[in-house]
C-alpha cells in the first residue's frame, strides 16, 4: 500500500525524465544535500547533442534580467501546501462546478498542475500593472542579499518578503518580470492544446510582457495585440492622453485554434439593400469596387472589356482585387456590375485617360453572414465607465475593474459548451460575472476558476468602509449578486444556470511538521510517528487534498455515508472512495472494495498494525484488483 506524497508535482524531475527518454546519455547522478543520489542533466552534453556546431560563448539574442533563473526554478519547485474547502463561504457547494480559490496564485497554480493539466480552454488575466505602487506579491526570486532583505519591508506569516514594487527600486522591471514569468510558465501547462491566454496590460510593461510570452508560448503562437479604448478623453500624460490599454493574445498551439468570427453589426447589414435576379437564392447584395489599392490587397493587373467594347485597367499598374480567373468565374455567376461614372479611377487602355466605366463586385448578405467576420483588434465599446456602472448597479465597490462585456467578448470567441475559463488575478471577479452572463445568453455550461490573493483593502477605500476587509470578499460577493441579477432578469432561460462556486483556501499541508516526502523517509523515522495529520483538519480537508494528488478536478459531485460505523466518501461515482476513520472494520473495507472504485485511500493510522494493512491489500487484490490503494 503506497503512501501519498501530499505535495505539488516536482516539475523539474518530470522534465528530467522526459529528457532521459530522448537522450539517456545526457542523464547523470549527483548527490543532494543529504548525500543521496539523484538524477540530473549533463547540460554541456545535451547542448552538444542538439547542435551541429561547437557552441562557444558568443554574443547571441537573449531576453534576460536579474532573477530570471530563480523565477524559472521557482515555477518548477514543489510545495507542501493544500487547498482547504470552505463550504460555509460557498454558494451551492453540493451542485456547482465553479471554483473560487483564495491564496497566492503561484502556489495555487502549482497545486492545480495535476488536476487541470491541459484542461483549460481560456485564461484571462489582468495582472497588476507596473506603475510602481499598486501591487504586492511574494518575492522569492532574485538577489538574496541580507542587506536588501532588511531594507525591503514587511514579512508575511511564513517569512516571505512582501513589498511594493516602487520605481525607486533598482529591480523595478526585474521584479515584475520574475513575478509574471513563473506564473505564465505554470499557466501554459494548464491550457488545452487549443487553449488561448488573454492578458490585459498597460503600456509600461507591454514590451516586457511580449518578450516573456514570446519565450514561454513561442512567437509562432502569438495571435494578436488587442487595443481597448479605456475612456473617451483624459488630461493625464505629458504629451499624449493615455486612453488605451492592450490585451496580448497567445495560443498554446496556434494550429489547433479555430479562427475567430463574429456576427455582423447593424451598420454593416444596412449596406446590403439591393436586389437582383439572384435575390431569391442569395438575398440582398452590396457593391464593392473591384479595384483596390495595392497597399491593401494583392492581385494581378489585366485589361477588362467593358460593355461598349473598350478595355480598362487600374491606374499605375496596380492590381485588381480579384485575379483574372476569379473575375471570369464571378462574371459567369452574375457577380460583376459595370457602371458609367464621371469620376472613375480606371484607365482606358487605348487612350491612357480616365474611363467612363467603373467595375464592382456583388457581395451577398446571406453568404457573408454564413462565413462571419474576423473581429477587429481595436475597440472603443468596452470603456471603463461600463465597468464602473456595472459594479455600481450591483452595489459592490472596487477600483479600476474591467467591464464584464469585454471579457465576455473574448470568451464568446474562444469557448463554448462546458469549457473551463481560468483567471488567476481575479480581482473583483469580472471574469466569473462574464462567464455566467455568456452562459445565460447562449445556453452554455462553461465553468470558471477564480484565484485571488486575499490582499487587504485600504482602510480609506470605499470597499473597506462598506465592510469588505479583503479583495476576496469583494469578488465572492460580486459573484453572488451578479448571479442573482442574471437569474432575475432572465427567469425563463436561467433555471439551470450555475451561479454558485466552491470556495477553497490555500493553506499549509494537511500533514504534521513531522511529515516528510517519501524520498526523505527512513524506516527508523517511521517508528516514531503516530498520526501524521494535523489535528485541525477534517475529512473534507483530507478528501480534497487527495484529489489534488490523484489529479481529479475539484468541482465534481460527491457524497458521504455511514458503513459499519465509519464515514465513507465517494467522489464522482466510483472515481475515488476514501475513509479517514480509525479502526476501520474489515467488513467496511470489503464493501468499499466490492464497489470496485478506480482509487481508494485511507489514513496511515486507520489500521491497528501492519497485518491489518496487509489484510486490506489482500481484500482489494481479491475483490477489486484494478483499484489503486494508497494511504496518507
């Protein structure tokens, strides 16, 4: 019966195993701090294996900063923490499939690596802009100078240094890069192959963020930079008024992502008002000039015969919008219109003067609607006033939110059905609001995962005065109120709409301080252990802690029951069965095994002695040999 690790996956070791499968000769062994051997990579040999040339220390293109290596190492470093369920703070705990997680997003992303690996269809984040005084994050990355540590500010309860990244800090950009880089590394793992990340950012770190994303996602997977008008006008700025921010959009695998299309606006539809002999089949059409500037369109230049027998060409040898073969096909299908005009840009090929003819193509509304339109990468429809009014109507105070329609727009392009959407800088939970509203509009069953550090609100802020002591309290209350409002406004179509959320809180491991990972545990140490589980942890803590290690989603249904005087928990039918009571009767074990669960787990001290544990293994071997049995 194997013991569960109860720690986040060691991504470094996983990566070493992947390298070993490809280049076994590049794997060697070194001693760790305790003298035990462990696998490591011979990087010099690996570089030689991947290059046809002898590599020398020459100048080459590189994006780096002080602390980059530490940021990469931090993303891969395992942690011994857990997510503790908080049903009393949740809404519809038993039925919802949405999650709200309180804690440092770096640690939470590590804990989600197994359960949500390659399962997230869309990530939207609005990370703190690097303005110098508006964000706090845990600093584990760069210079480990005692002097710097003393000067850097306050410590949290775990001894992690917390500070504001002021522009007087010599590591102003480096700190921000380290903060975002490790989180994006972990986020990429969670994206599905056709997943996409949308990152809001201001001009201050736009180039820096682009460089980070180019490294992590690959320049070939960049989709676009979306520009958003934040307000109509402003008196801020020294030379130009800063009224725009940006969204960087990257795919995990661009070839796997469908092209985005939107419906046509009423303004565009109004242009389609003409009828012809094909109206019954194709509907209304509009006319589009066949000649367009070569700066905008490719094509070829060739003479076209007009109704009076003259020939015309575009000016200055520029091309038609259609090549000749397409033109001839369109003419045969009745899609070409010749019109006389006094101001034609076309040239009579015989005289070299302006012709009396202009040529147009017919574009039909029905065909255009079927194909859709690529969305533009600039918008003035999602200004900040929308967000302010939205929260004001909900009675929730929060500074500098994004409009939910803004995120809903991206979600409508990228997601459908039961896709999962993640936001790990959740703030006021705008993304959750957007997901619920979109589901109400199109009948989808998308699920959201919100992650937010429980940062305390400013005592001078309206939020604090309204009784919200942390940003998490604001976010959870917004989801409650937004969900209620959406259902009240759409009672006929939202009866099944999921507006609930399960709350989890990041905390230290469920295991006592005497707990060691399996690699660190010796037989002599085991003799001194009694219960290795902290006294303040209950069955629900242990159940969801096991889910993280088993790699199961945290949103699935479960039920608890009494069997022979002990409590048995069954997660998502038979995915997982657990019993954390002591002195479990043999009959209870037999009943659990007879249900043939995929996985089963017990406490290490659920059985009186080693023979009892051996008996459990024998019971499962006989009744359910495929079940994976572990203890914590």
